[in-house]
């Protein structure tokens, strides 16, 4: 796994993990990456520096990192709870339902579900942009 600092064309910076550098390139070339702030599909790697730590600071760094991870997980859990409370879960035919809502401009229904990378790409080609949310397990 590799973590990249990313930046969109609107100068928003965020981080994301990839299985390797080729995976980033593959997803970015297919316009499957998007800014978490503005949904821009124009993403590039930002300047990053390697993490270098000294042994005396390792424990403090681990504690800070653990606290940051707990905080991020709590934020993602809040987001999941909001989505589950305010959106309808569409189990089957998610992409079909997305298209129905998109093309029926009168519909204001908010839904969530799962789509494969291929389905996301097809929707993107139609001008339908989805937001991917890391779905944090409530039990861990």
C-alpha cells in the first residue's frame, strides 16, 4: 500500500491510499478519482516527503497517529450515520435507480448503494457523477 497526497485543479489537498503507484495512474486515467471536497475529476499527485522518525519520538508519533485515526474513523462513522438516516439504500440496480433520478429532473430522491468501477465510469461518461465514501464498519 502507498499513500499519496493529492490535489485537484481547485487546489484542494487530500490523501488517499493505493495498492501501488500503477493503481493510482490507472484510476486517474479512467477519471475514477475525485476530490473529496468539490468532486473534481482532475487529480494530480502533490508534493510529499517521506516520513522519517527518530526512535525517541516513535512512541509519541504512534500515539498521535492513533488519535488521528480514531478521529477520522469517528468522522467517517458520523458521515455513514447521516447517509443511512437521510438517504434511501438501493440494494439492487443502484445504477439503474441513479439514472432514473438523474434523467427525471423532478425527482429529488437521495439514494446510496454500490457500483463497480466500470459502472461508475459508464455513469461518468453520461455526466452522472457519484461520490465514493469509505464505508467504515460500525463494530470495529
